[in-house]
């Protein structure tokens, strides 16, 4: 066994191998890039663990009362002082903390997202040890056999998978959803209006409508097990009295036609794949009043399927977790909107997102 390993290892450096010889010549004659693109990615695994450890030890909540030295923080949290110093410096380098005169303080991001009890606390998602992580551990085998590990959007699996996921990802989209409401000027609508949130999850795409304008009423549609989460979020945000619920699989629910001013499809198309997404867009079109707007939130790839990085990773994620899930490009989504009858298709310009806005809207004329 050890003998085999030795032979293999030696072969990689064997000057008889043609490629080895050619590359040695190149290396001697030109300046070659160091492997930073590879080491950088390997180091990001360590950075990931730094964040997880900081969340596990609740470092950020300890700093919420007031900035502290590493020694004081270690004493407060019952940790080793020297090791805590290393951890805090790494957190500074990753911009989760600032440090001045050996006093460590929260940044805006850690203050909002990593302090326990914050309305946007994201620590549960950082620590989630769920089906998604296990599926990614099987990536190599799945690329060989081409079969997804899970079918999380089958009814029986969905009701186990989605309640926690939907709650945990609320912080990812809340401020973006607020920005969407602003761009669509929904806060200044002076007549009562109706929002349908299909596959609502935490209702992250509709709660901001209800918060911005008391004339909004929302129908939130999802599986009954997930609607428990939806109701909790609506209550926490003080808008429960503006919410009604449609319980079940969207494919089985008869949705009121020509009834809504806005229909939100937040991160549901990628679960369903192209065929069902086209059907879902047709349902949204039928549900809207003339003049109404559909809002689609997705991880949108470029047309060449070469980036940005996250949508391309997410395509693999959908391959691992669903039967037909996928990501769409802006051009593909635009033609899907148009096939459903929508006009004035637009990728919204939103603060913080530069060219990578995750939201497209279109109108029923
Ligand atoms: C990725 S989550 C997105 C939730 C929320 N819209 C958001 O953007 O955070 C997908 C949601 O779709 C719901 N869902 C998936 N398939 C569904 C179906 N066939 N009928 C109703 N809801 C469904 C899940 O329960 C889950 O809440």
C-alpha cells in the first residue's frame, strides 16, 4: 500500500514524463504565477471555521455591550486569553471586528447579523449542519453517477427541509426586499393593495410591503409546516393583522385570478426547474390585476454560464438537492416572463448589488 503511494508520488516528479519536462523548460524561461488562486480558496476554509468558531463561542454578543480587550473578552467568555487574541485578530482581518489600541469592537455587519437577539441574526445559518452540507460532501460521487442526493422539493421532504431553511435565510434578503418596495414605490400607494407571496417561507419578500404601507394585505402561500414560520415572522414584524395564509402545494391551490397588485416569487423558480417555473409564471400572470407587477428573486447567471461564482455554485447545489432545479440567466428569465405574457421586464437596480441584482420584475399590462 505504502509502496504504491510512493510510486505514484514519485511519478508526479518524474523528469521522464513529457509534460513535466516541458513545464520545467517553461518555468526556467518565464515568470509564472504563484498558485494564489488555489491557496486563497484553501485558506477560505480556515476563514469559514474562524467565523463558525466565533459564532459558536458567541464572541459577537460578548462585544455588543461594549468594546473589550482580548484579555477582558476571554475572561468574560471563559476562554484562553492568548488563543482568544489570535481568534480576534483573525476576525479583524476578515472585517468582522475592528481593533484600536488593543480594544476590539463590532462592525456594522457583525452588529446586525452576528449578535444573538438581533432581528437579522444569521448565526443559525452559519452553524447549520443540514442536508445541504451533507449533500455537498457527496459532490464527487454525484458528479460520477449524475443522480441528485436529495429531492427536497418533493412534498414529504419539503416539509422537513424548508421550515428551518426558510427561517435561517430571512436575514439574507430582508434589506434587499425593503429596497424593492422602495423602488416600486409601494409605500406611497394610497389605495388598499394586495400582495401574493408564493412559496413565502419567512415572508421576507412580502413583510416589507406590509411594514411600508398599512394598506397592504398579503396572502402568503406555502406548505402548512412552513406557514408556522411565516406566521412567526409576520408577528415579530408587527404585521400579522395584514396577513392571510394559503396552505399547501402551489400546484394544488386554486389561486384567485386578476386579484393581486404584486406577486412575489422569491427563490422558488430555481427549486422547480424550467418547465414548472414557466407554469408558475403563468399562475402569477393570471393572479395579477392588469397593471400588476411580478417580482422574481433569483441567483442570476450570465448568458455564458461562466459566472458570477455564486449562481454557478448554486446550480451545483440545485443538482445535488433537487430533481430539476437550476439557475437561470437574465436573458432566459426575460424570455420566460414574455412567454407568460408579461411586458416591461426589468432587472432592478438595487443598492449594494452593482451589476448582480438578484431581482427581476415585469408587468401585466
Ligand atoms: C428557498 S425557500 C424561499 C423562501 C422565501 N420565498 C425566501 O425567498 O426566503 C423556498 C420556499 O418554497 C416553498 N416551496 C417549495 N416548493 C413548494 C410548493 N410546491 N408549494 C408551495 N411552497 C413550496 C418552501 O417551503 C420554501 O418556503
